[in-house]
C-alpha cells in the first residue's frame, strides 16, 4: 500500500464525506437503524454519532482499508452504541446468515469493487423482515450530466480510491434481490451535479 492510499486518501475522503450537506443526510438516515446493525463501508466512522442507543444494540462496521481502520477504531471507541469494527470486505462477509436487523450503507456502494457480491452478502445476513437503509450518489438522470460523469469516471476513481460516478444504485440493489419500499432521488444542493445526485431509501429482501 502506497503512502497516498494509507495517509492522504483517508483524510481526503473523510473531509469530502464529512461535508455539511452529507452530514445532514446521515442525520436523516442513520437514526432509523434498529437492533443489530451491519454498516457496509464504515470508513472513518462518520455515521457512528447518529446511531440511536435506544434503538440499536450493536453495530458491526466493515472497513477493509488500513488507512481508514485507524480512524474507524478511534471513532468506534467514542460511539454511543457498541461497535465492532470488522477488517474485511463486504464481498467476503463473515457474519452468519440472518444475523442482523438492519443493513446500512452510505456513500460506499460507489467504491466497493464487486458491489453485486457485497449486496448479495448483505442480503444473506439480513434477517427476514429486516431493513436495508441506504444513501448513495450515483448516475444522474440528465443526459448531459451522465455524459460528464462518464468522462470523469476514470480519473475520479483514481483520485478517490475507486469511487465511481456512474453506478445505477437502485438497479444494483434490486438486482441483489431487494424490493423497493421507499426511494427518493435528487441533487444535493451546493454539490457539483456530476457527483451530487443522491439516492436515499429503504428496501427489504425479496
């Protein structure tokens, strides 16, 4: 692992993902989690302050990147709920079948290399009747913006640790066997349109 990936990239991503507009999205979504929670892509732990200790008994946070793990473990120690940081990938999830009540993912499906395998794993560990909560940026509906996303995607991915601008988030989630129960999508005010089209919602395993 190079110095950029270990030291520069975690700080860059934490700064970008901690922007006020994105923090507002986290405050809106994360308190809806309940029971035992699996968070895909814990990152530096930006969601942790927003878990409701009256609703959540434990959080399993997946984070495979060594640079992010340093930050994640530090923030986990101060979280309002018990947190176990798992240094593993979502594609090779070790939790047992039907072992969590909520799967939560924010601004991580854009980066996971094999997102289909990760979502399949998330569905496997989610108990029947459990909730899948997500807030992600992805492909915009406007043709001009989508063309710009496609042009920027290769460079953007190299700078931001594999992040992709062009993923069709709802389609990926549905293809993993989830049913849409709620979906909102719009541009994040103040963000560049090529990186600011957000999908928020809740889905259940089929």
